[in-house]
C-alpha cells in the first residue's frame, strides 16, 4: 500500500529523498514542485504544467496538499487584514497581515489557542486545543501570501500560542520558509516572539537559521510578572535573562522586548527604572505598546504616564519606540487574537 505524505510538512531534503529514492525521479523534479508550491502558491498538481500528466497523477496519489482554508477575513481602517483559518480537523486559528508602506508582515500562529494564561491576553480565553503541525504553520503563511497576491516580506511568530511550546514544528516550518529552493525568506525577515520559555531560547541559540527574537516582558520584576504571566513562575526573570545572554552571544542580534502599558499596573516611573536596570548589559530594544482593549479589569495607560515612563528609559539610554497600533478595531492587535472572530 502506498504511503500518503503531507506535502507541506516535507523539507527540501525530504522531497528529494522520496522523489529520487522511491520514485526514481531526477533531482530537478523536487526543485520544480517546490517552486510551484512555495513560490507560485499552486496547491493543485493539475496546474503544475511543466510536469507530465502521468507524474501529476502519481503525485496526487502520494502527496496531499491541504493548506488551511480562509473562512473569514476582516480589514481594519489602517489596512491590516485578519484571517480566520480552518484546519482539516475543524479547529480554527487567526492570522494577521500587517502593511507598512512598501513592505508587509505576516503574524502567524503556532498553536490553536494558548495554555500559558497571561492575564491580559485574549488568546487563552477560548482555551487551548493543540499545537500546529509543520504543514499548518507553512500553509498558514502560503495561503495568506496567495490571498495577498504578492510576496510577504516578513513573518513573525507572534500570533496565537507560544512558539517554544511547539519548538520542533516551528523550527521545521522556518527551515521550509527559509530554504532557497522553497520560499527563500531570509533569516533576518523571520522573528519568533516568546513569553519567556527558557529551553526554547537555548534551542534557538543553537538553531541553524539565525532568526530574530523578541520577548514579551511586560513587567520588570518577578512578583509583578508572575501575576501577569504565569510562565514566570517556572522561568524567572533571572533565568530568562541568562538564556537571552546566551542567545545574544551566539546570534549577535539585538533582542526586542515587548512591554504593554497597563494603567497603574506596570507603568510607573519606578517600574521604568527597574526595567532599565533589568536590561542593563544586554543589547535591547523595547517596544512600548499601549494596552489594547481585551480584559475589562485592565485599562490603557494614559499618554502622560507613557511619556513619563519613556522619559526614564531615554535618560538611562534604553532604546525604545512607542508602537503605533494596527488592527485594534478588528481585534487584530497584540493580545487580541482568539480562535473565532467576533460576530461568528
């Protein structure tokens, strides 16, 4: 009996092994097929016109191509697009396409929901179901790119879920997107955002593709961070910073820290001084994010409090930027993604 393979889960080496070793095809066939799928976004073998009809039929029998299906799309006032994608088992995820003038960024998910339970984030509210497969991670990006009609310049693993709770599949997806014979997306155009899962950061420091790293920090001390982010109870700030220093030493990359500003929770001048002390000695860039409306008990910091907080960072020579929000009106901004869109 023939084994049916999930095409989008295959690496370039995997394609070659199967096509050359089992079907006795020349090496260039893998190049052709990967070009159709990853560069032309063709998911139907019948449309791969430089392959013989006999080969196309054989491929259809042995290799399925079933990317996630876009079942709903919303467009923000600022042009940000949010997609509700349905997976083959009926589970749903959300992904976002953000436009910045001449370039675009896909914010993709690594899990269906999230099990980390950050108190300010909507993703965990609808619960956690499972991690995404390699095929679902890769396919998510490709269907967004096909819908966009042109190449997407950047991808960030900053959607639903914690990437380092699904490290193997995330890394395999990155290898496929990065491979010159597949999507050929440069390493500097790929970023992983973590809530601070230390083993994943160590794994990333040894990963062959030098992708960028950002950390959802949101508090400058263990007591407050553990209250906001339960993951901190397992991986303290000390262990997190030690891991980040290892990553930075090996990768040579500046690390981005995400810091949401929640009114009278983590936005005081004193906490700004604590943050600067915490980041001292590490190459850091801080994204200051005015809190997006998600949980009723939290409010966005006032402009005045944000200004005072940033003044301290500036005085202490911490590089930062107050992020201009995108997609808030369609719940596509930081911390707003859920498994189902509103109005379903």
